[in-house]
């Protein structure tokens, strides 16, 4: 089954062709970072207009790269939420129009669900991104940490399409906190990659920032950590070695994410832990989660970097497993900016 998938939930316009939910035949992403950088954040109106400008070219390129003509596509999928409503509408309506014209099934996909399914994709040269040990692949149930600019959640995946949200952020998402700290410090946009790179030159133990809610179950809170950085600078001024401050902030955030994920996996008695979402590209998070899972005896899946950020291949994978369960969408489905899994 070859699925044409479209993702436009935020500021990346992406289209992909995915075969049988695992094999990436193409995955094209057009980024808008340069257009939003001067504003220090994403401007929704600009994002939706840029999607309109490039979506046709992105879809055509994805089809060309896949060497699959449009008439041989078996189904069409698109993200319908959560995200920026203007951005979602562009990709959703474009995908619905293609499905209608081709008289092919249409599948609307939850963006968060898509991030989870990045772990089910084979990445070129088609070695499974889900680590296999002793002939075994990932097995249900498993715990997935979904962490991005808009979401921080721990989800128990019991089977395809069967999810239990264990915890979510009560205020800022982790990626949001990274962006806000970077903006406050004036070190650049987007905050996540800038902080990740600067932190490599600093001492993560230089400043002991708080780790909020560590004794509570699986919910997260990052607004206090962000405020702690602001208060530290107001009291002491920017340190001469700014990377120390940045590294200490990053380490505090990562400690919270890793500790709660391990706790959830132990309590739910699962064998596998998966990582997903844009912040899963953070090198410290990838390293610390890898070392802790090895120490604690868990198998771990961490997608390759290009599947961590928003992309259509993950939407195509999720759509495949939905359609295998007989779940198709009507063409009157609407964008839901606040959709939950």
C-alpha cells in the first residue's frame, strides 16, 4: 500500500510517499525558519501563506522522488490537528482534494500519533529505526515520550491505535521553554538547536536549577525552570561563560524528562521505551535516555534526526496502520487545533 501523506501543522510544509507503513519512498520538507527568525517565533499568518505558496511543489517533488505516479497512489493522508489552524487547513484541504479527484481513501491523522509512528519507519538504507536485539523488534505495550515545542506527554501505547496518556505538561512544553529561554538570553531562534549546540561548550553542573515535580507521577512543569533562569540572570547578570548557564538549564530539563519516562516504564512493566517529537533531536536527551535505558535494562527506540522534526513520512506510517484497522475519514473532516490523542 502506497500512501501520499501531507503534513502542515506548523511551519514545515512536507509531503511523503510511504509504502506499507514502514518504507519511505520519499520525504520532502520545506522549512520556514528563515521567514520567522526575525520575529523570534512563528507568525501564524505567515506560516499559512507560505504553505499555500509551496504545497503544490512539495507534493509534486515527493511524487517525483518516489517514482510513483499519482494514479498509483492507494490512499491519501494528512494531519488534521493539533497545530496552527491556518496551517492545518492548507494541507488538510489539499490532501482531501487529491483524494476526491483520485477517488481514493482519505485518512486524517493526529499529529502526535504521527510523531509516535516515526519509530515504525525504516530509514534509508532501510535498516529499522526500532532497534532489534536477538531477532526481536518493538513489542506492545511500550511507553513513548513525546516532546516538542507544543507538547510534552508520556503515552502508554498498548497496540496500534490504543493509547493511554499517563502524563502531560501542566504549563510550558519542554520545547517552548527552550525557545523562551533562548529568546530571553538573546542567543537566537529556534531555541532548541541553539541551546543544544551552545550547551556542548558548557558545564551542565555549573548551576543547580530546580527539577520540578520529580516526586509526583508523570505530569511535567517547565515554567518554573524557565523562571529560575530569568531570576538567576536578574540577580547575577549574564555569566561570562554563557554556555555554563545554557548547559545547566538544558540538563535540568533533560533530567526531568528522562527520570519520569523511566519511572513510567518501570511502573507499567514494559520492555520498550520510545522517543518522539522535535525535542527528541536534542543530543543531551538522546544520550541520557540511551544510557539510562541501557542501565535499567530497557530496549529503546530513538528515530533518526530527520524523522524527529515535523515530516510527512510519520503521517504516512500512522495512516497505514489506521487504514489497516478499517479507519477512514470523511472528506468533511475539519482541522482541530487543540486535538488530543
